[in-house]
C-alpha cells in the first residue's frame, strides 16, 4: 500500500523536506515515515484532518536501517546513529521517548551538515 506523504516546503524555490532531514530521509523508509509524521503539514485544513490527527498518535518507526555496526568507541550504531542504550530500550520507550530520539538524530544531522 502506497501512501503519499507531504512535507512542508522551505520556500518557493526549494520544494521538499527541510535540508536538516535530508540525510535521514535518504537512509530508510522507516526513518522517512517517522520523520514525515514529525514534519507534518502545517496548513490548518490538514492539521485538523482526522487522518493527520491519527498519524500524530501513531507509534514512531524505528530508525534502524539494518546496517548495525558500532562506532570505534562501541557506543553508537553507525547505521542508525542511536546509542546502545537507545537501541536496547526502544521497545520499552513510549512514543514521546521515541520522538525525542528521532529529534536528537535530526539535530545531529543538521549539525553535521552545517560543518
């Protein structure tokens, strides 16, 4: 089943997702779906639609992309960039905790692109 996912526009000449999420969006479909829900459209008609409200209540998908390797320090997965603790606790986290992890990953992606 294919779903059309709309992301907010950056400006007239820059369609698509904000650059801050471009690396994560290219990584895997589960990350794209999770971040698309996080980056939900901001127009009032869409924000109040039953479909949009239901998507906000859904559980965020794992950012795992199946390339599980630890960094040199043995703390962070080089595939999804979560810490071992975050990976271990993902199944026990509530949705708020999972969104916090996804936000942190997006912030780190933005910082890396700014360098």
